[in-house]
């Protein structure tokens, strides 16, 4: 079964790029040896001179949100398991501690200073796409000065098949291991 291809074009010069969907899992290797799962993003790589997958560097705010969500869901689970006797005696639910890898990731990514990297060539010359709503892509601009836009999909256009990838990155974004799955 094939998947449809999206197309991004430049409003200034007619440049077009086909964007095939990607099955990629990314994990960062934390200093303790634990793996921290992350997302990828679509962006422009100045070294590859094209659209490619890149890092979506975890932010401290995003990791704090994951910690709060974990604590809330674990607290709700414990509350659901609490017996009716415990409720009558108003016994407290024990405090919930987040997994150590979330705490470690919060510390590590709070200190990260390097920019997001291209996952194809490992270059720091990667810029994630920033949309203005609709088809317009506000940033980055093409070398000719034109703006990038998403084209309407062509239902009779090409279909692609793909293999998945698993990437393990250092906390600074260097590719340590790449495996096709």
C-alpha cells in the first residue's frame, strides 16, 4: 500500500519539493544510559538544500508537561485502586514520583545550547517550518527570497512506500545509531 506525497513549492521561482511521509522513531541517549523518546519535525536544511526530517528538540516546558501529565494520570490510577475502607478512613494516596528519565531529560535539555540538526546529514543548518496558517509557510524563506507554500494534493499523483527508521541521538543531536526497520 502506498502513501500520497505532499508538495511544497516556492512562490518566487517555481522550486518544488515532494515530501514523502516518514516512519521514523527518535530517542535521545541520556547520560544515565536511558533512552528518551522524542518527535521529529519537517524543515529546510541549508546543507542538503532541501526539505528533510530534523530534530524537534524537547523543551523544558514540554518535559514539565509530560511530568505533570504522568503524575496526574498515576494519581488518578491510584485513586481508582483505593479501597472503600481507605476512603472512609480518609487515608492519603501516596505521593507520586515521575520516572527518573523524565527528571534527567528536564535537566539535560534545560542546558542544551545547540540548534536542532538535520537528521539526514547531521548539520546544524536546519530550520523547522513555521506556518502562517493555511498553505503559507512563514519561515524559512527560499534562497530566491520567495515563500514556501503547500500545494493542494494531487489524488492521482505518485504513491510511495517506505521503510521505518530508528535513530538514537546524543543529547546535543548527533546521530549515534541509525537502523532501518
